């Protein structure tokens, strides 16, 4: 999957994997990205149905919540297993 050709998109999925959700600003700060750059990568992940984005209000401000989908978890797990397989180790559970 071409999605995993981008280090940034892999890092976004890694942040989301195992969490219920992440806030847009948390991801932006954690990965040291501009808002525009993060939005670009999130749009690619959304088009592939690997993440969902939800806008809510929090303290009278719009808050963007990002969540990995079941398909996203499955594809990310396959990606990790492929890397682990190539290294000669066992699969991720």
C-alpha cells in the first residue's frame, strides 16, 4: 500500500494505533508538523479509509479528533508484520 511510503503517515498511524483517538494539535506538536502538512497527510489517510476525523466543540473552540478505523488498524498491523517478517522475527499480535 502506497500509504506506507510516507514516514509521516506511518508515524500518524503509530500514534493512533492503540489509542481511542488523538487531537489534531497533539499529533501536529508530537510530530513537529505544520497544520497544512498534517492536514495533507490526514486527507490521504481519510481517502484510504484508515482514519476518521470528527470536529467537536471544546471550550468554545472547534476541536478536531482523529481516530484510526478498524481497516486502519488491520492495514497498519499487516505493515508491521511485513517489516518484522523481513527482519526474521515473529508476527505482531
